[in-house]
């Protein structure tokens, strides 16, 4: 690592130009190519996926996104059929039909839209089918639809719009959350370093890494299936690790400069110490992320690719771009005050940790049992709500009440029933002939009479000139539940139809019926995730523990790390359940309506949580292990490691928290959940687990922390996270002044 740092420093202009070329090259190429993100919810073997495949084969023309314009009358106009209302809305719908990228508009005033008026006549809706799926539409064209519909509003006529495409017009400007996160991180860095240039270095590292990664993802979307949430998740993890990894290296470099080293030598030693830890920490994050491939779901594969790419680029920038910038800046990485002190007072050999850090490390050593018990109690209380965790889907009914999509959702639920926003689709193969047709008709009547069903109606056949042959043999029945898509009663209704009603109708015939639709898809998706989550957790925990076993050659260290990761994950999901599922603080935070935890969130969050937790474990324990190797004194190793790393770990955690919490502004409910969950987890992990519970337990366990059976030791490969020799200048193993009085020289 030292030789690599010296090469980057000597060829700093070449390194900088390569990064600039990579960023601007991918930016230009992505602008020309455009994105091709696709949400592939493919989970073979489930009933809803079979229904979806059958629908796609029979009715490929139904490809565009379908949104809705909903209106309600009040006052003297007591019916949407009022001539003035009808004329006004018909004119608006006719104009919308002529707008770019609008394929068709089905009005309730037309024969085929007769069912689009509520029974009391106060609420009606029109279906607006675009020519493309929502992510592929131009936002300005969607905005034109919204504007024309809103122009129809008058006193006594309320008009709202709903649907995926409409939702895109309500999202904050792209990059807002990232910008807020970077500004917040800049403030923390400036307070920590007191130097403008030192503050800019981690930000520069993150901007180049994340910028290059996100533009590269646009190009990759043409080659592999990437969901539209992949860039958000990539920037979420990339910004956090990009700034944090650079922070660790810059901190070590500044210590070397204050110790009197020349910039080149200080940079080399910073990479040979903190750089090794960064490489190892980045590797653990990537391993955890790539474990998503084990789930066998294309949706998660795309997210794993996005997050892994930005993480790899963050590590690469930290070990190449940073040394180059160290060469450009020289001693200006230090503040003016530090440079003046260095010139007047000379180098600070064997710089000691700050007094507060030393006093805290000593306090933990003196009271390990009480602190460990308190930390465990806090984490246990926060983890309790996790027992009520329910995975499901969040829709526009969970959005803030101020948004037009939420208003449209509520109007449809009021006029047509709660289940109208998530109807089930029974897709039937009736190729057998008249017998199967009669069986399907009986099934429709039975389903319509089933408790919990508002209505079941067979949709008109879509067969015609140019239609696939399968369209003639495929029938679709729309089933509207009496309860909302997120309700547990709706889940039980789906199970009853699948397990009892449909099999009874199929018996003795060639009729084949699969129940699908968005609500059934999300239910099946949550079920698949629930089944595969336990082995997935075991895999990422086991891989992380194995890496730590190789790095620190200890049995206890990786086992305690795995347990700490599970505790942090349970506590963070406990917070999410309390806020998003139970609704605690939802109104205060303006997060909309409570609902189940989004089904894909655990799979996305857990690898990130485990990877980031491993980061702090590596930086904390590597310093302890470095001290243990040279002194064989466990108490001193734990004390010195905690005192020497607590400031930088707390600073790194604070930056990560700022970045994650800034994603509350993303406008994406999944991003909001992930941001709050990850930010809360990092806070709990850094401030309670790594600063309190881990060192307290290591004091209680004693020398056994570093025990490894000889048979295993001989077979393990050697992976050096610590520097090869004695600690470099700027990091002294000796207790700081005053520490002997507090703890005693051991």
C-alpha cells in the first residue's frame, strides 16, 4: 500500500485527469444513451407470477402505465352527470387525450366507462393510459396532463390525479437529498478538521466516486435489469462510505504531518495503516451486498450491482485520488493554526488521544458490567417492536394528505370501496371449451358471493385483429375486495380464494385459474422474502464473521461482531416498526399514513447494516489488535484502541447519519424508510455498541478475545489489516498523560 500511495503521489496529475475523464466521460455517454431502468418483479413458482406471465402473453398491448383523473362534486351539483360538470370534464379529458405520450382516455361518460361512476353519483374517474411505462415518460408531458386536469377545478368541483406517472411530478428535484447530505457532512468535517482543504477532500472523494457510479449505472441499465430505485440506493451507500473511508485516511495523514513527516511519507504511511482497513472494510460491504444474488430475484440483483459499484468506486477513489490530492495540497491539509504550531513548536511525536477519549476509555474499563448491562437494556427495548414486523406494500394511500395522489386514492376508496385501489385479477385458461366457460361463470358468481368481496366481474375480451391466439383462450376476472390492499383481511381473502374457492371450481374440468394483480403480487413477494430471509441473514453474518476471523485471527472477535450486527439490525427495524407501522411520530415528521414495512426493505437494509457495522468494528478492533500484537496486554489494547479511534468513529458515524437522514427528502417512501432505518442503525451501532458494549465485553472477556485454536490458525490464510511494523509516528501505544492516574499502568 505504501508503494502504491507513493506512485499515485508522484503521478498525481495523471491520477486526477483519469478520474476527471471517467466522471465526465460517463456523464456525457449517459446523457446521450439515456436510462433504461426496469422494475422486474420476477419470482418464478408463485401464482401471481404465473398470472402475470399469462396476461403478458395474451394482452401485450396493455403495456403502458394507466393513471386516473378523479373528480367529486359538492354543493348544488350533486351528481357528476350534471350537464355543466359533464361538459367541463369531457372537454378536459378530450384535451388530455391529445397530449404527447397519452395513448387513450376512457371517460365515465362513454359506454365502456359506465362503471366509473360511484353509486351515489358524486365521484367519478377517467382512466388515462400512457404509451409507455411511468419511468420512461417525460416528466414535462406528465406535467401537462396534471395542469390540464387541475384547470377543470371550480367551486363545487374537486379534481385530483393518481397513479405512478402522476406520482413522479410530486417528487422533489433530483439530487436534493444528496445535496443536503453533502452540505451536512461538510459542516461536520469542517468542525472536526478546522481546515477547508481537509474538509473538501472526503467530499471530493464521494462526489467523484458516486458521480461516476451513478452515470455508469445509466449505461449499465441498457445491459442488465436495474430497478429505478437502484440509483437511489447506490447514492445512499456510496455517499456514506465514500466520505467515511476518506475521513479515516485523511485523519491518519494529518497525524503523520503533525508528527513531522513529509507529505509523501505521511501519505504512504496513512495508506499502509488506515488504507488497509479501508480496503478490508470496503470488501466486507461488497461481500454483504453481493449476498443478495443468493436470493435468486432479479430485482435485488440490480440493487446489489448498483450499491457494490458505488462502494468499489469509493474505495478506489480513497486509495488513488486521495494520495494524489495529498501531493497537490502538501501541508495545507492542516489548518493554519496547526501549520503555525508545527513551525514554532516542532513535530508532535507520539501524539496522544484527546483527554475526553482517554477518560471515557478508562471509565469503560472500570465499569464494564454496568455499562454492558445498560447498553443491552437500551437495545433490547428498541428491538421489541420488531416482533410485530409485518412486510407488505406501501401505496399512494400512505402518502401525505397534501399530495394529489393521496387525495385521489382516498376519493376512489370513498366512492368505490377500500379494495378498489388494489383489485385482484383472476386469469383463467378457458381453452378447453364451453365446459370451462360455464365453470368460470360459476366461479365468478361464487367469488362475488364470498364474504369480503364487493364485486367480481368478468372483463371484456380483448381479442381482435392482431391479437395473439392466446387472447381467445384467456379470460380475466376483476375481484374488488372490501378491504384495502394493505389489510390483513385482504391477505386472508387471497388465501381463501386460492386454497378453497378456485380449486373447487377447477375440480373435474380443464379450467386453470391463477390469482394475480398488484396486491397479490406484493403479497407473494412478501411471502418469498419472508421464506428466504433467515438463510440470507445467516449467509451475510457468516461471511462477515469469516472475514474477521481471517483478519484478526480470533474466534471471539468475529462472533461478538456478528451478534452486535444482529442487535443493531433488530433495534433499527424496531424503530421502523414503531414509526412507519405503528405510526408513532408520522404526523410530526410529515411522513403520511402508517402501513406495513415495504417487503424489499429488509433485504436491502440488512447487507448495508452488516457491512457498515463491520466498518466500525474493523477500525476499532484493528487498532486494538495492533496494540495487542505488540504488548499482549488486553486491557491496554482495548483502552488504547477505544481512546485512539473513538473521535474518528463518532465523526464518521455523524457524517453517515447526516447523509442517510437527508434521504427523507428523496420523495420515495422506500428511500425515506431506508434513510431513517440506516441512520438510526448507524447511530445505535457507533454510539452504543462500538463505544460502549463492544469494549465493555472485551474487558470482561479478557485475553480470550484473541484466542484461536492452533489447528485453525495453521489453515487460515494471512490477511494483514494492521501495519506490518510498530505503529507509525502519530499513533503511540503509550497511555496518554493522566491515563496512568485514572487506570494505572498495566
